[in-house]
C-alpha cells in the first residue's frame, strides 16, 4: 500500500490510477498468505539487509518470500513496484513480474 501512496504523492499516478491500484491490491489480498515477523524471519531479513541495499520492511518482505519459496526462489514469481526490492528479488532468483 505504501508504494501506491508514494506513487500518488509523487504524481506518478493520478486519482484513477490510485483507485485502480487499490482495487487490484484488494483483490490480491484475498489470496495471499501473510507471514508474521518471527525471530527466525527477522534473522533472514537481517541477512537480506547485509546482502542488498533495502529498507527494513522491504528486507522482511524479501525474507518472507524466500521462506515461502522453501529457500528455492529460482523461477518463482515476485510482484513488486519498488526498484531496489525488485533488483534484490532478481538477485535472489525470483522472476519479478511487471505490474
């Protein structure tokens, strides 16, 4: 959600684009799995921070995706609008999908 807000704030999307993005996000939210930030996941996020120039929340997202993939991200899909997080996900082996 924060990326949608940032894009709107930076005038990269208009009101209609924001509305569409929020609708898509709500539809996706009905199907995704949320992982709680356990100490093990936090440790994995710290490893992501050591390897990639990420913000803490982005490192948690990447660590959760790696864990979800069973530590085998090669060829798994990753959807992201953030350039740094997308680059880190590609480096880890994910297939970053365009939105």
